[in-house]
C-alpha cells in the first residue's frame, strides 16, 4: 500500500541551527502538507503546497519556515534558526485532491524535532 | 474563538459498549467533516468523513452530522480495547487544508 515516508524519524538540534525535514509523498498525489503537533496539543496546519507553490499557510508558518519540492519525489520543510518552541512532531501529508473533494489526507509517521 | 471543539476526555467505556464522541464547530461555511484516530506517538489515520446531514455508517463506526446545530459526532459500536486512542475531529474550513480539534481520548476497559 502506498505511503508517505518521512525522514528523519527523530532529530535533535541546538537552538539557532537550521533543520530540514524530508518527505516523500504518495507518488500520484498532487497536494502536499506540513502539520505539526506539540506534545500534548492538537495537530496544527502549517502549509499546503500545490503545483510547485504554496497554496495556503497558517500564521505559524512565518519567515523562519520554508518548503520546497526539489525534485519529482521529495517535499521538504526547512526551519531556520530553530527555537525551543519549535520542538514538536512534524507530520507530512499528501492527498490526491482537495480534502473537501476527496476526503482523505494520508499522513506520514512524523519527524520528531527536539531543540535543545 | 476556537474553530473545532472537543471534550478532551478521557472517555471511559467498557468493552462491548457504544462510545459516543462529539465535536462542535464555529464556521457555518464548513462543508466536509472528518474523524481521525491517533494512537499515542503515531500519526493520524482517517476513520471516516461525512459531507451531508444525517448518519453515515462504516462497519462499527457511525458519523452523524447536523449542520444547523454545527455538530458532528462519531459512534463506535462494540468498542474494543484496541479502539483506545485519541479521536480527532477535523473539518475543511474552505482553506486548502484541514483544521483539527484537540481530540478526545477514549479508553475502552476490558
């Protein structure tokens, strides 16, 4: 069964460092997303990406964050100058169409980021 | 104002009972509603989605939607210990993504 894969599963970094989280969405999907979940809190939307550009972003997704689809398979989230409060589980997701139309986001297993 | 509200729980039910999980939302423009299950430390997985008022059944699960009352629920019949998880209500608010509630933790007692 096709699945969304994420690497690394866990990354520990020092405050102020840059991190890149990688995702391989399901191959025929067109919409890609990043969500994050701080421990014990809700799943929060960061950004959606379609047709090689950001289609929507939340207030969380400020200049510290960027996304890129560097090739035909990878989808990356870059966090510059990490802060303690960036510690969270970051989920990549993909969908064949808009959630309202197709009904399902497929989530990866997540990348746990710990900022020390 | 919170967009999606859920009781955090835990909701504790005995094995074999019906678990009823509820969710209210504030955006009357929401058209699509989703229930996800999340085991501790794992990613959300879709249980079912519903677009129209009324009930939608899938196996042991029934989703109920009442747009006039801005209310969506999930019933789990014949609850099993393996159903113990956090259940996330999510909706499409017209943005190109889903907005999630904080989730209700369900505990099914053997």
